[in-house]
């Protein structure tokens, strides 16, 4: 693949010196023409030839280079242009050695209009022109004269070759930096696109998290309402129905009304605690085992069904979420027993195992097949336990009772 033309893709902001440099050959040629007029004013024909060559060089640069900027990146046109510059420069040098001072303009054009490696050929041609001008004073002939002239040409050629090589290295390094910058810009563009995509995904995840949080909070509130208001209202209805059937017995009627009043107060207190996301009241000041004893004792006193609470294993504090879930599970299981089981006795067992804690609630009632429903209470129990990576199992047979077993990891508080 050929190198691009030196002036292709040149940014004027990075090369503000170029317009000045483009005018320098004209200034140099004008100065040399004026000097020629002073030196050859007495030789009319020779002066006319010199000035004609100077005019030809100026017109050549004006037409092929200055007036047509688009041609500066055309390799063939610039090759013709530089060949003309070398030819007219050589002709001027052969006539008058002082035109050797025009060779810097030739070197300048060699570097800005010729691609590598043709640049070396252009530099060599201008070195021959410069060496010819500088060797014009050598009078020796024969081998000695040829050797001296060759030495002068080499003295011009070698440094310019070295400069051309350094310039080439600079061009290669500049091109490498441009490619690196282009790759960095492309990488930055990809990074910005990735960041924008990640920001969109992050926003989407936040939205999903908010929606999940809202759904979790709804389920929590539903469970709390069921475990507090619904259970309390169910107990109140049960006590009031019993009071309606005891109108003939004032003492029994008063006992049922007092129980309903007490249930209403407890339900109101639990509702307030649930709204403020506080722990169940029995766990505010007691351990889980003691809280289960207190809940079972109140339930037994309210419904007249004996409850045996047993704790096995070594007691240890658990995370509040685990204790809340186990206590709420016991409350829901006892509420279901009172509402549907028709049981004569209930057993509650809290077992501290090696890596887990188990809660078992068993009754001797009719069982689920005997009319015990599987409504929201059982769903709420399962959600509470499974949200802690636990498991809930329900075993029931008609006329043989029901066993509800909850198992949660024993994560220390």
C-alpha cells in the first residue's frame, strides 16, 4: 500500500506556517532575479534568457501548485510539477551559479509533494543541482575534477538523505499517533455507548426493584393485616356469637363480651404495631419460646382448648425476621384450629436443631378434609417461611387432625 500524499489530510490549524512557506519560493526567485539584473545589466540577451527562465519557474509554480490546491494531492501531477522545478533550476544553475540559492525551494517541494520513497529521488536530484552550483568554481579537469564535483554532490546528498530519513520516521510516528488517537476515540465512543446502555439497564433494574419492593410491602401488609385485624375480628365475631347464645346466662354472657373487648384492644394494638413495622408484641420483651407460651396461654384461655407448648434443643437468639415468622405461623395455625378444626387439644413444639429451627403445631380435629380451608392464612404462612429460605409442610387426614411444620435456617441474631 502506497503512502498518502504529504499534504493530504493536512489540518491548517496544525500547519499555520504553510501559507508563508508557499510564498517563500516566489520571494527567493524574485531576489535572485533582481540580483541577476544587477550582475548582467550590460549583457542584454543573456539577461533576457535568465529572466525568462525565472518567469517560467514562477508561472510553473503558480499554475501547477498555487492556483490549484486540489492538485497538490495528485501523485502524477506533482511528479510532473517537481520534474519541471528540477529542470528549470538546473538550467538556471548552469547559466549562473548564484541560482544555487534557489535549491532550498526545490528541497521544500520535494518534501511536501513527493511520497516515500520517491522523495529520496527528488532530494537526490536537487542535491545534484546544488552540488553543480557549488562546484562551478572548480577548475580541475579529468579524474580529479570529476572526483571533486562528485564529492561536492555527495556533501549535499548525504545530509539531505539523513534529513529525509528522519522526516520519514516522523511521518510514521505521526501516523501511528493518529491511528492510536482514532482507536482511542472509537473506544471512547464504544465506552460511552456501553455506559449509556448500562445506565438504561440500571434504571430498569431500579424500576424493577421498586416494583418488587412495592409488591413485597403489599404482601407484608396483607400478612400483617391478616395476622392482626383478621384474626382479631374473627375472634371477636366468635365471642359475640357465643354471647348471643348465652343471653339466658348473665355470667357467661359477660365473660364472652369481656373476651370480645379484650380481643378488640389487642387487635387494635397489633394493628398499630403492624403499621409501624414493629415486631409482634409478645416478642418485644420475651424470647421466642416464652412468646409462644404467652400466645398459646391466651389462645387457650380464650377458646377453652388446652395447648401444650414444648421446647427442645438449646435455645439461642435468632434473627428477628425468623422469630417473627415462626410466631406468626403459630398464631395463624392456632387461629385455624379455633375456626375450623373442632379440636379437643393442641400441641406446639419448638425445636432448636443444629442448623435449623422447627415449629410444629398439631391438633386432633377434623383435618383439612373435614372442612378446614386453605385460604390466605396458609398462603401468608408459606410466604413468610419461604422468604427466609425455609420450608412449610402441612399434613392432614380427615378425622385425624392436622400437623403444620415450619423449618427455617438457624441464623444467629
